[in-house]
C-alpha cells in the first residue's frame, strides 16, 4: 500500500523542555467535540435561538453510515461509561483553483483517540502516528486482502478508488481504520468523526480572512508562481513519493510573523509538511492546524457573531460542512450534551512515543513503531487507568499553544 506523498522522511523534533501538568488539547479537536455547545453560545438569543442554532448545527453535519462490527461498543452502550472516540483529520488534496485531485482517495493526515472517563468531564487525546507501521486487515469492500502498511493507508484503502463506481468513501475509510486500530491496540470505539480542513475555507471566506502568527518559515509544495506571475505547482513527486522542486516555479513562502491570510492561503499553510524548511513535519502541521482553528474562532468572536444570529448560522453551515460523524446509532445532539462539560474541563493532549520519532524495523521505507512505553500507555487507556499512568509520565502531556 502506498502512503501519501511527502519529501524524504526524517525524524521529528521532540520538545526539548516538556512542560509539566495537564495541558489544553488541540483547538480543532475541541471545536469538533463541543461544536454544538460552542456555536449555541455564539448564536445566543435565548431558547428560540438555542433551538434554531442546535437544529442548524445538527443539519449541517454529515452523518456517516458505517458498520464497525466488533471494533465498536454496542450502540446501546455508546453514551455510557468511559468512551473512546476516533477523530480523523482528512485532506482531500484540493486547493481552490490549484492542484485539483478530486479523483484521488481522501488521506488521513491526523489520527487520534479521544478517551473520556466515565465522569464525562474531561478528556485525554492520544495521537497515533500516521506513519505507524501496522498490519491492516482484509477489507472485501475494496477487494483488499490485507497486508502491512502505514496506519493512514488503512483509511485510504477503506475509502476506495473514487474513479470506480460504488467506492465506499468515508464510511469505508472509517471502518477499515477502526478495525486496524482495534487489532493493534485492542481498543473499541464509541463513535468516530472526521474534519476536513478544505471545508473550513468557506468559514474564512465568510469572515473575510483570518489573522495568524506564522511561527516558522514554510514553503508551499502546492502553490507557486512562474516568471509571469501565473500560478503553478512547485513540486512533483517521483515513484518513491519523494518531492522534487519544479524548475521555473517559485513556491509561495510564509515567513515568520503575523499576517492576514485569505481562505486559500490559510488552507495552503495548514497543509504543509513536506519541505525541509518545516522543522518538525507532521507535528508542525498539526500545530499549525490548531493555530488556524484558534484564529478562526477568535475572528468570529471579534466580528460580533454573538449579536448576529444570521451570520452565526452561516458560520455553522460553513464549518459544519467540514465535519462528518459516525454516531453509533445515537443522535448528534445527544453526543453534544454528553460531552459538553469537556468544554469547561480539561482536554489533555498525549504524545505517543513522547513526541519522538521511533523508527520501525523494516526496510525499503521510512515508518514509525510504537515504543514499549507507548504500548504500556495504550494498555492503560484500554483498562481505564490512563490518569494513573500519566501521573508517572507527566512529560507525555503536550501543549497546543
């Protein structure tokens, strides 16, 4: 199986001085978890507005019909006790006007498990390396007989080939990814959701742009300019999925500092991980996505959406269109109300492998493995003992800032 193209792989930089104590989780995930409650607050206006906003929120979210089998808890137990929710950040490979690849399978850029203890007042977010080398089980819906590959390839393989009629799409991607995670961790999920960053561009357009602080110099592999100032794609990928610069196409550069970004620029910036100038690869891209959502929410508040219900509803529709949920037979609003206390509680981001590149013992490709401590951490998660485990490993708790 082929993973998504990227520049020659290299270890990611771990945090040199991890901060102790529980930290807030990534904001795009927080937005996903408490999406309904957050937008109810933005809408405001009493019980009538509350119902209008709730209905609009539910209607705007795509609900996926998937068959998770034994990889999920029974539907009747989905909202009870401790929960494990699969969260997947996807990339459809499209920037408006450039690099249109709508006939390609959607790739999973970030894969996380949100663990919610039975008190439902806090959460632990475990990030699984997308390049984790795993055994992917057979999946008849796409005529896949099983094999070894990177974890993100499970979503792509289950999603299927859009050029062929009847490909499973999002449901297949979530199904095969869930089955793969169950095999490597033993964890069964209660629900699953995807967030598509391309869909967030509609929200940025509605707000007229977004202001972000660029924390490292980034060159785009998707968007550039030729000598005549026309758009071009500055990188091509060879058969080994290694990126090469295109002569005569100067890549767009995001320099350090605070600047106003258009919707297309914001999406381009949050997609980058390939060039060597991006010091920390996937870890950097996840951080930039988190910063983008923080900036997006800040922009919405700055424009006074609390007193503008029509515009708030437009933002709900725009952002909701980027979300897909498999609710395990439960109502979307029931999930919102069950998880609402996480908004005012804690959401800790856990660094699998303690944020360090851990190479897999394979030849011919660069991939990651789970360290022994990571395996212990996942066992503690499955047993409902993650809090106790983290008490002895406080440096595994990361920061979203």
